[in-house]
C-alpha cells in the first residue's frame, strides 16, 4: 500500500508533462488558413490549380423536382475536379447545393420525410463520389428575394437540416454553408455546433447605381455593409472567429455588361471607362470608377491592393480563412487566386520558395 501514493504522484506528473508537451507543440504549429475557391464549371473554364487552395466548393447541386434529393449539374466535370486531389492530397472537395434562385429548400426542410430523404441522398452522394463534405447554399431561409418559396419556419428547419446532415455524414466529413453578409436568416447559436465553418458572402452588398461599393472592407459613406461589419455581426450571433471564412469577389459590379464583369475582363474597363475617374476609397479600402463630370459611381470592384488588405485583416483577426467567387472569373495566370493563397498563408509561400 505504501507504493501506491508515490506511484500515483509519478503517474500524474508524467501525465501533466505529456499534456504540457502537447500544448507546447500545438502552439508551435502554424495554423493554415482556409483558401476556398468556388468552382462554377463550364467546358471552356480552366481547371483549378489545386496547389493554391485548400478547399473547392463545386457549384452546384440543385434540388430535384420532388424536393427530396439532389441533381448534380456538370457531373462529368465534378469527377475531373475530384481527380485534382492526386496533385494535392490535402485538398478538400465539397458539393455546394443551391445558389441564388435555386429553390426547393423550404419545401424540403419543413417536411420531415423529405428532409430525411434529402439528407440520406447527400450521404449517398458523398460516398459515391468520395466527396469531402457538403456545402449548403440556401439563399435564404425565410426569404423569397431570389424568387424561391419560403416559410417563417425556415430558420428552425435549417437548424434541423444541418444537425441531421452532420448526423448522416459523421465527424470525418465537412458540413458548411454560405451566409448572407448581414448574418440574418440563420440561428447561429443553435446551428454552430454542427458546422465546420461558414462562408460569408461579403460581396454584392451594394450597387454602383445606388452609389455603393459591393465589397467594402470598412464602412464608409459609400457602403451599406462592409466586411468588418459582417464579421462583427456573425461574431455577435455566436459564430466563433475560427469558423468565419471571409468571401471576396473576383468580379466587378458595373452599370454595363448586365451589371457584372469578371476579373479577366478588367482590362476592358480602361477602354469602357476611358476618360472617367479611377479612384480609391481610403475609408472603405476598395477601388471604384466614377464619372468624369459629376462623381457618379459607375463601377465597383476589388483589385490586388484591396484583396491584400482583406487578407491582412483575416490574419490580424485570426479568422478561419478566405473564400472567393469564383476561380473561373480570375485572369490569365490566375493572379488573384495566387494573391489570396499567399496573402493568408504567407508561411506556405515562404516554405515553397525555400524548397
């Protein structure tokens, strides 16, 4: 009996040493930030470079006619994207289900039988295609702004959906969703335990026709909402900073070309807006184009400088990472994709250079 106490003390001491060692090693590890590219494929779109991203959200799967399962758009290209993991063993590929104007979510989520069938189908697709997870892009619960059906019970049913999806996929797969910048529509406190991270759609927050930036970093007299405000709102709703992935656009919003212009068409802005003012908002920290005569806002967008500022903000606030829409909108040589990759994971670029 006399040996028990010394043995217990020795055991506890050793255990404490192991815990301390683990904590120290954890603190020494540089946390990699998420760099997530939405891939919206067409036959003429370039295949993503899997070495400059950690995650791909393949867009899109949509609801079937009976609102109890998923139809994958561009299934053959999904298989090509999944094959990119041979070039990057750590790459995660998720199927993103929904998108602006994609309906059937409210009808599915409020019906327990349909919801169960939908969740089961997601699990089946994950196994069949060896997906790394499911991204829900319901825009938005309780809202019919995009022309889809909605119901006051959508928010509660969305929580049920995510919880059941987690139960179906288990902890080894990813469960994520795209969130409106204003943090409305979702009960984050209820749904957060079942999520890996959330992609903030911190773009389309304004239009030049309204005199507003669509992706302001900070609030200004030319913004309705900004990245900083969106992050704050999500934090206040109960989303941990490490689960916040900030979205950035690789496109301009303009009063020409139906209101949008991908980054690969930015060079045409010089000719389209020749003679007008190319300006920088030093408060919102984004560029814009204004009329040469009366300062009317004509075009709003992100460029290399504003994206670097957003990457720095993500690092400074230790957020989960960065997401962009979309890879195919980048220019030749994908300069913006490379910029955000190094912008939030500078140690990876350094390591690669050293090698």
